[in-house]
C-alpha cells in the first residue's frame, strides 16, 4: 500500500474512533442528545455539500431523495441521538465495543434481506463467537444494573441501524458520489432532527469543552472522516479499507482510558476480542481476497462501500465498515 494510503488509513481509523469520547465530553458539558446530533449533522452537511457542489456531483442525487431519506434515517437521524442517549448511561469504551457488533448484525439481518450475506460453516461459528463476546461484555459490565442494561440496549439498537443502513446504500445508492450521498443524507437528517432538538434544549449554557467537542464531531469525525474514507477507498480499494472497522473500537478504548480516565475491566477486553474475531469470521474473512481484487480494476478502486466481483456482480463485504 502506498504512503498516501497508509496516511489515509491511519487518519480514518483515528477519526472514527474519536467520536465516542467527544460525545461523552459534550454530554457531560451540558449538550442534550438531540441538539448534539443536530449540531454534528449540520456542520458535516455544510462541509460535504460545499465539496459536492464544487465537484459538480450534487445534481446526481435528485432522483434518489426517497432512498436518501431512508438511508439518512437509518445511518444518521436515528443512531446519532440514540448513541448520545446510550452514552449517558454507559461508558464511551463500552459503547464503542458494542458498536463493533454491527458486522455480526449484518449476518443476522441477511437471513431476511440479503442472500449474499447469509451465514453458514465458519461464518456461523464466527457469529456465535461474536455473540458470546457480547454476552461476556454485558454480563461482566452490567450485572443487575437496570440503568446500564437500558444503555446497552440503546447502543445495540444503534449498531442495528448501522448494520441495516449499508444494505440500503448498496442496493439503491452505491453508484452515487460519496460526497453527494453523505452531504445530502446529513442535510436530510438535520431537518429530521430539528424538531426534537427544539424541545431538547440545554438547561444551561454548554461548557467551552462541550462546544469544542461539537465542532470536532462535525468537522473532523463526520465531514473530514467521510471525505477521507472516500479517498481511502479510491486509493487502496474497499477490501483494505475494511480493516478500519476492526481498529475503531481499539482507538476508542485507548482514548477512553487515556483522556476520560475510564477503566474497562477484563470482561470488556475479552468481549472486544471475541466480538472482533467473530466479526472477522462472520464476514467470511474476505479481506485478503478483496485486497487482491482491488488492484485488478479501476472500477474496484472507485466504488464507495460496494465492491465488484470479477463478473461485475455487486458484493456486500464493506457492510462492516462503520463510522459513528
């Protein structure tokens, strides 16, 4: 992989591991969940819409507004505020590990929605191992605390949204420019979140740290991360870019310990290991094969979140790539 590819890969891995800590800082600084989500999406939308307009690709989305709305709901408008609600009750490291279950949930949803992702053999074993990791994480981290249980359920619902949204993207939006898709989706989500944010006002002025966290979430963890991810896919192909999925929770865990002073126990570390191993096998361990394919054709390098097989049929492996 080129030096540029390594730089992009490192940048995206870090940017998509940071949001959990920033969300926690914003919440503790007095920003309510709905307002937090609205501020983040609005900032991201302004930046990406400007980039898409400058590139002349914004008009390509006009006939896809219905599916863009569905995608915006599943990818942004529902999970962004729910993740903030969940992080009011659980630690940022705990939330990051739970989000790592998204590839496992893809396999579950595929039983009804996508035959290409249905599990059998070692993929089924991977799914079982990953779910065992969830049990280990929840069992050691929650105990009988109903408040933590509610936070866990909320974050798992976010992971379910993150598993479903790429299915919509693959089937209905994968041929569009990612800057236009992400920018318009963020704008739609901002409109959908506005009424809730109007009623979810802070009781006092947010702290300076909270406002800085909001700006960081919008500019870096949303707009910049999505733009850099598109460049990463173009540079190295979607197969290698898929590895970002497995590093995000590790980055989030390191930041939670180093910045927020969180101290996840042995159960959390064991749960993370089981979840990541399970996700790897549940997606059939297809990263090396896709990495080789990514060097064979230009269309393979230019596709965002979708891959082409040698016969040109759409493949769904990059479902697992997630940022928050």
